[in-house]
C-alpha cells in the first residue's frame, strides 16, 4: 500500500502496482450501495494504474498514470 484516503464512512488504498482497493459503507466505495467490510479491488478500474486518490464524505476520486480522472459517489448538488 502506497497511498490511503479516508472519507466519513469509507476508506481507499492504492497498491504499489496501481490497483485501487476500497471498503466501508455506501456508493462512494464503488461497489454499489452495500457495506464492504474488508478491502476489495475496485473492478471498474482494474485495467488502470492509479497514481493518486482522494476521498471525502460522500465521494471518491482518483487519477491514473495516463492522466485520467475518475470520480464516483453521491453526486448531489454537482459535487462530482
């Protein structure tokens, strides 16, 4: 693990190979609207190399090696 970010109810981590793991409560984990108790690979980004990540109360963001920005979570009020 080379990076960690924490939101109100979820946590994210990036590995040395650029894989992203998330766990916790809510849609901001990227695993649907269910609780994930243990770190789980984020399948939607499994073909990407994540180099940076950020988490907040209701959303998550990451940047890939290719400069792509991905965001997900609660999109109320234009937060994403």
